[in-house]
C-alpha cells in the first residue's frame, strides 16, 4: 500500500495576484492603487507584503501593461 503525503495547494504570489487583477483594464486605462490593493488582498488573504510593497508591484506591472496609475491610497 502506498502512503501519500498531504499536498498543500500552492499559494499564488503577490506579484501573480497583481498581474491577475491588472489583466482586465485595456492599455491607456487609469487604475486605482487603492482598488487594486483591495482586490489583491481579497484574493490573497495569506499575503505578508506591505501596502508599499504592493504599490511597487502595481506600478511595475501597470507600466509594463501601458496603464496609468492613480495614487489614491490615502483618499477616504
């Protein structure tokens, strides 16, 4: 009889989640940092990255996808 070890599902990285969230908008669109962070956090409840780290990932990914970034993190 073979013994199977439990396999923990691989967790998606923060960078992968940012890419996933930013797949929707078309080039030239304006994306909200605040909304993107919220969407990433909802999909990755296990993430340890700070908001500042996520902002850096968002800016990097957005510029590669030719998106404009609205820095609205501190708006209520």
